[in-house]
């Protein structure tokens, strides 16, 4: 199993009335992410009533960059103005420790 060294934390704030659409968008992203070999872990999460997020982890910077230029990121940016109250906050983070299945 690959180790994870880098990750992304993306914070999404849904427009009023678009919360279900953001939730559905995140759910629909999973099959796409399953096709990304360098995406070791991917989570679509709900933080609060209108706040959502994505946390995903990668073995290295090329894997993270591949994800950032992939289909889910493309779809997110294409739908951001319709679904989100503000642009996504995308934070590149380093993974210090992880427990993964395997």
C-alpha cells in the first residue's frame, strides 16, 4: 500500500437553498475519484448545515497535482458559481501521520 504524504482540505460553503445540491455533487464525485490511482483516500464531508468539505490524500505532489487537474476539480470549478456562496477554499497540507486500511 502506498503511504500518504500530502493532502488537500477544501472548504465549501453552499448558497442558501443549494445544500442538497452540494451534497449530491460530493456524492457523485466518488465514482470519478475511484478512477484516480494516486488518490489514496478521498472524503466528501458535511461540516455544518451549509458547510461542506473534501479531504483527500496522495503519496506525493504529482499525485496531488493530477487530482487538482482532474475531473472532480474541473466539475467543482464549473459549478462553483451556481452552488457555492464563495469560491472554494483549497488548502494544500502535509500529512504527518495516517492510518489507512490495508
